[in-house]
């Protein structure tokens, strides 16, 4: 009875249905599980440093992102399970390059460094991509070609120095200078002219370039068949040739970027990428 009045079976049933309906409406829907994230900056950095290590030390801050990428490559039968370890070594670089080729990419777009488009596609229904990097459009500087990211880095180094830098070799120059050993074949790599500079000024330029995210060294004729200049490779430029990737990796490991893999002979500064530098300033 309700208030002393008996409910009919039909009324009771209707009341029950109404209560159930109200409960269903009030109960929040279970949200879909959020996809994990892959930090592109950390992933690309690991792809440069890890292949140059003598051991399997992981790049700090990159393990989770690299694991997610390796698991996705394994699911496409491009990487054996034994290499799914958070270490972006040569096997993972080769597997990622194979993945890029499977998408129809060639040349620098299939260099084994994750690009934003290929990484996003690899992550469909698996992960989302954060801290994306772009080399940007190709632009002219001093009669040479560089990408927009490199141009911005050079401009900031000039601001720090208080004077303009002049290039004597640019990027995207395959076979242009055989003494460069392929480092200028892709993006992100330039040679800065040092004519008229004192030793102190040359060092100051190398320091400023390092501060904004280049692996940079003063080169002299005793090291190779070249004149005095400053060689600079933009860390994390996704258009780096494989040879330039090796140089940036060696820079992180305290080496000189030459074939002899000698100790770094440049000015000591905390190592940062261009994106890290921008966040700090």
C-alpha cells in the first residue's frame, strides 16, 4: 500500500520501471580508457643517442615512449620481440625506417628517425603523440638551403653573440662536399665561416650554437681536408642524415663528432635541444 492505497500489479510494475530508468539516467557512463602518450622529443633523441652507445644504457626519460613505439613496430611484424626493450638501438632504427618505407616514404623521410606524421599513424588506437617536432619548410640563407628550424636556431645564436653568422655550407647537399662524409646530405647541418675570427671568437660562436641546441665544434685543417670552420648539427632535427644522427649522438656521449670518436674538444655547456632551450627562455 502507498498512503493506505493498494497498488495494482500494473502500477507497481510501472513504478519499478520508472525507478530503474531514473537510476540508469543518473549513473555516469564509464569513460573510455585514455591512450598512453609518446613524447616525440624524447623518442627522436633516443634514436640518435642509443645506437652510438657501447652498452644498453637507456636515454633518460625516453623508456616508456620508446617501448610504446617498439611494441607498435612489433605488432606490424617489423621488430623482433627481443628488441622491445626501451632502447632505440640500430635494430629499432632499421625497423622504423622499414615502417616509413611501408608508408611510401623515401630518402630523408625514411631515415629511421620518427617524424610527426609517421609516428602519429603508428600510434593509431595505441598512443597519442606529444611534444611534436617539425623541421619546417626549406629556406635560403647565404645562398644555401636550410630548414626553418635551423634558421630559427641560427638567428637566436646570433642574438646571443650580437653579430651575424655567415654560412659556408648548408643543408640538403648530398654529395656536395665529399669531406663532409654525408653529414650535410640531410637537414639541420651547417658550416659557419670563421674568416677573420680570433680563437676566442670561434669558441664563443661554438658555445652559442651549443646553447641553442646544436652539436657544434670548431674544425681546423689538422683534423681533415678542410679549412677552419665551425661545424654544427641541430640535435633532434628529423631530417638529419644518418651520418649527422651519429654526430649528435656522439655529442651527447662526450665525443668530437669525427670518425676517430675522440673526446669532445668544444666548450662545455649543458646540452639542450632547441625545443628545451625555448621552454627555458
